[in-house]
C-alpha cells in the first residue's frame, strides 16, 4: 500500500523520558513548564492540555481584566487580601 505522493510513512520512535522524584515543590526549576520558544503549558485535573503562547500572555498583561482580581475569591489574609 503506497501513501499519497509516493512518500513512505515515517517510523514512530519513543520519546526519551526520565523520572525525577521531588520531595518539595521548591526543587522545581522556575521554567519547568516552558518550551524553548517561550510557550507555557499546563494540564487540568482531567488531563486536558492547556497551551499558553508567550506572545498572547504578554499582549494581555496590561488589559483591564488583568488589573483586577477575580470575583468571588474567598478572603484569605496574606493570600487573597493584604
């Protein structure tokens, strides 16, 4: 069975990974969720991957929405209130 354009399908290869056990969140590097291009990423508890482009975030840095705290936050002294 030939593929379109006469090209051969590429072979899949495993991505090398390593597991590192951390005993404290302070051991994480400050840029552990960024790519070399500056893209930030995270996952939700359900496993959905969320990708934040650095340019998009910087463009919204001075928006009115970014200057106000989210509504309906609980009052936690030192965390959500001074």
